[in-house]
């Protein structure tokens, strides 16, 4: 009899433990939002460029992936660490905005706090297709890069001889990462001091192309500098990145570069000698830089903030393309002001892609 009681008690305890585990594993559902209906579509728009299998961050492609990371995702959103927004809404209207809208934020947080219900698999959208590489008019293979394991920020500069014998206009410079698991960004500049930006690759913004009727100018014989940003994986990785140049057809006008630099004191300015249209901005910030503001002060005394980065993040470099180019009159003064946490030998710069607003 005693043996039977002990056996029944053991079974009862096992049942209670199983029920308790189930209760802990599944939070009470109080949200009408479903992963398969709303959440996966937000993730496709804002997150999966980085958070896909084989990408630079943990995968969020499936319900189980997101459920396992739900509380961590909530913390990242609330603390505004992810997505890695540097230019918040209101500091310019840029193409391909990376940040979450207020509605998307509320949807994600409400779903997480509401028990993270899955929903019907029939509501799932088709997966996002990868872009297929397009062969260019000139192909460049970079020297292989050895990326050490578990390094949070690895920056490599590669200078290569120009493949051009004469001046050439290009519509875009395609960068093909060898390993998306470690690459955070890649940028192509003309010259050894990054005089002009001509190409970029970011996980969420592949291969930025010139606007219609415009093209990037490459000077024959001038070297190209490629800056590669990596984040180490669990194991060392050897990266083989390649570049394709796409030449422009006749009739396109060149894009110029304005270099606005803030010296060690944290401020600098540039005066426009002619009417100028600004199309894009590429900030180059030092590791100690905390915030950055680029302001345009017109001759009539009015001013406009072209770019504001309240929390600069050097580990996430960006190219910001305006939805509508901004035309500024001659005599406009561009002022760059930064705040730093300490001294840095590197000056803060913003490279502006621009062109004369009137024919020369």
C-alpha cells in the first residue's frame, strides 16, 4: 500500500510540474495582433535585412526565433538601441527610413506584452527574395580580409589602383559582400582621404544608385579607397568582397561632393559660393562623438536642420538620401556642430552629394 501511495504521489508531482512548465512557457494571450499576420510584415520591412539566417545579427525569420528573443526585443525597442537609427524623424525626410514608426512600435510592444500569439500559418506572406547580383562594366576583387572572432568593431581600409584609364561617370558602384554574417557596411571613396563618396553597401540599403540624370564622377588614374566595417562572428571568417562599376550613358551630369568638417573643437562651416542642390549625406563620425548637427543658414537669416544625429553610432555608418533634394542659395553657410565624450584625433565630417542648382 505504501508503495502504491508513493507511486501515485510521484505521478501527481510530475503532472503538476508539467502543467507549471506549460504555464510559464506560454504567457496569457491578450493581444489581437498575430505574428503570422502583422508582426512578420513589420519584421520584413524593418528587421530581416540584418536579422536573417546568415546575416550579421540573430535570426528573426520564424515565430520560434522571435518568441525566444521576445523580451530582449522589447528591451532593444524601448531603449531605442534597435533598429540602429542615427537620424530620427524630423531631422530630414530620407529614403528607406530605418526606424520604426509609432504604429509599428506600438504593434510590436503590444504583441510582446500580449503573450506573443502566433496565428494562422495561412496568413504568412511570401519570404523576401534576395537581390541577384548584376555584372558591371568593370569588376574588382578586393584582397581577402581575415575577420577575427567576437570582435565587435573591425574596420579595414583597402586602397586599390583605379581600373580606369580616363575619366568616367558611373550610375552606381555595386559592392558584393563575401560574408554577410560579419559585414556591417562597406563604402567606396575616390582618393586616399575619402575625398568623395561614390558607393555604399549596408545590410538594409544595398548599393545606393545615383538619382536620374546624374552620375558619380571617377577620375582616371585616381585610386579608390574601400572602407569595410565588420563585426566578428563566433569563429574567424575570411571575407572575399567584390565590386562592380556600372558606367553611365551619355547625357548624365556629374555629382559633386561637399566636405563639411568639424575640427577638434567640435565645430566647422562651409559657405556655398553658388546655388546648390543637396541630394544625400554621408556622416563620418569619430568614436568619441556623441551627437552631430548639420544646419544650413541662408542669406536671409532663415535656417534649416539638414541632419541631426542625437546619438551618433560610429559602428553603424550610413548614407542618408533625401526623399526630395534641398536647393540652397549662394551665400548659405553650412555649419557642422558635434559633441564628444573625449578627445579624438579624427575630425567629424559630413560628405554631401550635391550639384549646381543652375547650369554652369
